[in-house]
């Protein structure tokens, strides 16, 4: 039995904004199936009443002092952008023609 | 010869005025020039910047100003750590040409310590891999055998140190990316306690696991570099506000070669299934050497360690799928297909498709799956619970022993292409290193011997914030080797490809 289908991989790639090719879909579906079959063993562990660990350091609510500190200048922040217009990040259109 | 000296020896010679920092830096830059065409450890070399720092150290010394313990000793930095004004790519096409506007905290500390930064080293793209074959800019070759992998993800840093192109390097370890390259290149790799070294300025892969640390030829050198970069950083909310463990003192103590009264646990579940016999034989010889130094060896059981690999390959891809969402073609890096006809979403998808390599895509898809509604409890949630159980296994073991030991990796350096077609075979390289990432505890890999002519490593795992224990044991083992493995690396300058 397969753990994951080619269609599911296509759907996940779309959710992750990856425009994968048909050849990649074939390959990834097969490889991800092997990986998922291998990691499914995790379900064998009886852990219902075990608290999850999201993090190894037992620190919570770490705040710095509420004092202004200098950040990046606008010029520095925009310097690596693929496209800039009027001191802002320029992006392709977000809404469709009819929206 | 300068390039054969350890970092500790170089620092001493510079402080005593026997060598200038500039001469030392030039020697390593010349070495890079001579052999990196064969090894390809570096993605970017900054000769000018390194020499400027070196000259400043020499001027400071001449003026009688106090020098730090590694002042003037050059260092290479893994190219996933941001460096102001120096290209930083994470070995990905999506960041090709990007120049960061700020320094990572650990880079700022290298600079404050007067350490010339030689350049940026190669890695598996976004640190995802165990062979450096997933770099978008070509493989790095193992100086011991140029037809074999140098480990990964930090193969560039390990190969640079092994081939004498840098006395020290910075790595990052999410599942073994400092320790496994150390083992297969005959160098020392240290993964500090998670939170012991700052993540500020690391390009995030798996935020709850990523840990920067030292790569060196000796335990003492690694400890000295550890002390330069470690310590609380208010810019990292997971940074531990406690003093740095005394690792260089521990390395010096270990070098005296006496482990009387030290109890070491061998993990029963790391009994060698799938490990290469020659690697296990080298490890066994190391265990015997530790016994001769007076260590007491006991077997301990860590029953959940066998689930560490599955837990890791759910947690790390989940966090990666979230972290790498920032590569959206808007604020930095690549943008593809923005010809006026495509929407933002179409440009984003085309950019990510063009900019990410195969392993990164696989992990993003895997993580997206493990976090999807309907699967999140079964996969990500269950992996987090198993993470708790693995941490408890460590705690139970450390109630009985001072440190745990194991081989660092199940197999020595393999040939290019041997594990790329089946990703799971690649993942097995990190079988023994992953538990410490999940628990957050420190671990070091120290060269232990040769397995059929290729280096093998022994891993020492210690309790959280007891990095000093790992350094002491590692340095003691190192003291039994004459010459040290790191001093036996074949000279790549003479080798044919």
C-alpha cells in the first residue's frame, strides 16, 4: 500500500507554492512514499499521555526591554529585493482581472 | 609550516610576536589558491577582508592593546551564516548574489575577537543533506579521497579544515551537520548545547534544532572557538542566559589523559545494525583506549532512540516548510517569470520551483504533509511526543553515567552518487547524531581511527550545558593518538582527480 499518492504530492506542492514538473511529481511521489513508509513507525510508540516537546530550552515569554533600537535603514532593507519602486518592494499583481 | 600548526599554536605565536596575523592569513589564502580547485570547499573567498582584519590585529598588538585568545587566527564560515557585505547563498540558487545587510551574532563575535574571515564554505542547500552533493554550486570533495563525499551538510567547512585551507571553521548542526562531516574527514566537530550558541543570523532550516558550532583539527582548538562564539544573545529568544561551560579548560584537562572516575555509557540501541564493520572496529578500538585511560564503560538502554530518525524526519521538514516560506520572491533573492502577465502567486511558484533543489523541495512537501490538517496529530504531534521520550531516555542515562558514547556515523565517506537516488539511505548517515539535536544536549565528534583507510569518528554526548564533559572525554581520546588523525590527512596538492 502506498502512503502517499501522486495526486496528493501535486496538491501539497501547490499548497507550498512549488510549480513542480510532471517528471518531478513522478520522482517525488515515489521517494516521499519510501520516506513516509519509513517514518510511519513513529506511530508504534505509545505516547498518548506524553506532553509534546516543541523546544529543548525551557524558556517562555522572553522579552527585551521596551526601548527603541535602530533597525535596518530603508536603503539596506531594500538592497537585496528583486524589484523596488518608490522606496518599496514592488510585487506582481495580486488580484485577478475581475476582482 | 604555518598551515600545519593548530589554532592554539598560531594564536600563541601571534601573541608572542613570532608570526604576524597577516603572514598567517596569507599562508591560508595561498593554500586555498593552491588546492581549492581540487576540493571546492569555498563558495566565496574574501582575501581583502581577511587581510584587513589581520593587519588590524598586528597593529593592535604593536600598540600594546590586549588581544583575544584567537586574535589573528583565520576562520572559514559555513555559507548559511549571514555576513554583512559578503555573499551568503545557503548553497541555493534562490539566494545567489544576495549580500546580507547584517552580521549573525556569531560572526560579529568572530570579528570582535580579531579573527580574519577567509570566506564562505559549501554545504548541502539550506543545510539539508549529509554529503554536500545537494549544493546548487557543485560538490565538495573529501581531502582523504577526492572521489568521495566530505559529509554534510557542512562538508565545505570540514574539508577546508582537513585540507589545511583554514585552521578553524564554523558549522551548523541540525541533525549532525557538524559532527558527521567531522567524522568522515578526520576532523573535530562540536555541536554545542542548543541555546548555548546564538541562532541570530543563521538562515533558518529547523529552528528548534539548528545549532552553530566549531569545526577544528583538535579538541582544544574547537573549544577555543566554541568560547569565542558561545554565550547569551538577547537577539535569540532561545539563547540560554547562563555562563559558557568551561570547554577549553576541560579540553586541557582531558589532554592529560586521565579519565579515572569518569563513567561512560554505550547505547545498547546503537548496536551497529547497518553500520560498516570497519567503522565499528575503529570505534571499538576507541572504546578500549578510553578504558585504558581509566574510564568505566557501562551499557545503557535508550529505548526510544530507534524512533529518533523518524521523529526528526517529521519535525525538521515541518519546520523547514514553514521557515522556507519566506523565500517568496519579494524581499530578497531570485524572482522568475515576472513579465507582467503573471500574478504574484504564479511568480512565487515559478521562482520557488526554479530556485530550490530536489532535496529542499522534497522536505518542503514532506513538511507540508506532516502539518496538514488530518495528519498533524498523527505525524508532527506524535513526533513531538517521541521527542519528549528521547529527552527522558537521555535524562535516565545521565543519572547513571557522565556521558554517552557511540560511533558518530554508521558509515565512512561514500562515493559520489551512492545515496542520492534513495533519500532515505542518505538520512541514515545521521542515525547516531540526531538524538542530541532532539534533546538539545551537546555532543562532539572526535577522530577515532581509520576504517579501511577512511576516517571514522567517535561521538561523545553530554547533558545539557555540560559541553565541558564532552570536550574532556574527546580530548582524552585524542591524547592517545600519535600522530593525530587530523595530522595524517593526505596532501591533496599531490592528488589526481
